[in-house]
């Protein structure tokens, strides 16, 4: 069997690319690495975190974004349980609604209820 070495990126559909760009950069601290243009219009973005451990793509696709609203397709790893608490405090400072920190299945800390502008739930997880 050939080897796999992890995820290259995750692509999420969004209804409004500019609104989502603002949220993912200001709330999660990601930066835009690439803008994907079609017919002279930006239709997608490639984003990453400062350490380049997360590679996330956003794609303008309002119908699919609406269909996924309320679903939790993405759990981002946080290095420590204390780090999840630091994220909770940051989100509180930003006035960003979330559902608090709960205990995960392996006893870790999970920040739940953080939703992007399209209603996709982004969880922050530390084992």
C-alpha cells in the first residue's frame, strides 16, 4: 500500500468570500497565501496559520455552504488543554460567540459552538 502523510488541505464552501476572508483572518489568525481567480473574479482562497501547520481553502459556493450550516466539518488541533482555554479567552475578547469548553472523548478539552459566517462549526481540540 502506498504511504499517506497527512492532509494537504481542507476546502470549505462559503457564501460570501470577502466576509469569510475577514472572519478566518481576524478570528482564527490565518493569512491568505493564494487567491484563485476565474474570469477575473476571486472565487477561492488558500489560507494558512503562521506556523504553516494548517492549510485551509475557501471556495465561493453559496448552495453548498447553506447545506452545511450547523455541521461541524473541522476540528483544529490546539497544542495543549491550556491553549484551548487561551482560545476561549481570545474569542470572548473578540465578542465571538461559542459554546464553551467541554471534555472530549479522550479526556481532552474541546471548544465547541464556534461558527463561521455561514454557520459551519469550527471546533478547537486538544487531547
